[in-house]
C-alpha cells in the first residue's frame, strides 16, 4: 500500500494491530519527502501508532471492516485523523500509575501534539490530532 507523497493522504487499513506499521511506514515516507526532521517523523509515527492501536483495541471497525487514517499539512502543522466505528466509551486521557501496563496512549498523544479532539457521528468516530511540523 502506497500513499501519495504530496497533498492530503487517506488510507483505509484493515482493522488489525498490524495496520499501525503500514500507517507508520506511509507517514514516514510522506514526512521524509517534505523534509521533516527525524524528531518530527518519530513523534508523528508514535502518535499514529497510538491512535491506530487505540482504535483496534477499544473501538469497532467501520462498516467495511477497516480503520480510516487521514493526514495533511495545515500551515506549520500536521493534522492526523483516525476514524473507526466507535466503542463503548469515549476516548479520554487517563493518569496511569507507574506499574500500569496500559493507559499511557492518549497522554503520549497529548504531550506530542498541540491539540487533539474527538468527533462523534453515527457509526463514525474520529480522533484528530494537530502536531507541529517544526
């Protein structure tokens, strides 16, 4: 699966943990093509991994059995979105204890982004993130 090297990107990936690696690879190539620093690429890859992982772990697939991932440059930011079929709870940041093995994902997203928000529509839930590209 390849993604365009310029402009907005939309990827429909299987509702499976392995899809995070496909998204990471495509996002890395896209950011590398635009000349992003290694630090920006690493942070964006980590955020994408957390969002796709959370979708697969906590939500349901879209009607066609996939997760939809989109990104685009918006001024000096990357706007990344992950759409799924929603789950029993709304995504929220929690304070994980040092011994917890889960619960740090959205804390990581919060730390690496300037903003993140959730949109809920019938059968479509989207987590959006704004990441600085500098």
